[in-house]
């Protein structure tokens, strides 16, 4: 998510006129990106790399997923897990435990690596 430093954001009324276009092109962009990277494995996360996450609630019976505005509660639970795993993670793996941070919306989280990148190529 970038910071708006030039220009003026549209009003809600102006934005609604473009919602279908943005939604459709967002879906197309997601599908193209998914197909491009779906089989990629073994990427090493480096310092500064981040993974944007959405908090969703899934209804298996209805086969539905909806965004959930429970970012704060989710971060609190992840913080408890990090407090338990962070200090001992090196015993089980050389990969440090990722850290989670708030992101733009109440349904979004950001994950960053737990330590700086290594000297390997």
C-alpha cells in the first residue's frame, strides 16, 4: 500500500463510479499473478520483504469466504504465539519466526521476516 503524496483522492461518490472497473481489473491482475507464481517454492524471505495478508472467515458449508474486521484480535493471538516460539525457534529450524504487523485496513495484516537476510546467494 503506497502513500498518496501527489494529487487528491476521489470522493466516495466519484469512487463508486469506478468500482466495477477496479474490481474486474483487480481480479484479472490477481489471476495473472497467481498463474505466474503458483508453482514457485523455496523463496527466501529477505529483510524488507513483506507478505500482505487478509483476515477472512470461511464458511465451509456455504463455500464462502468473507473479510473479517478482527485484525486487532488476530494480531494479539499471533503475538502470543510469537512470544512462545520466537525465543526457541532456532532449536527447530534455522528460519526465524515471522513477525506480523497491522496493515492499512482492519481486515489486513503484514508479515515480515524475523531476521535480516543471510549472506548466501
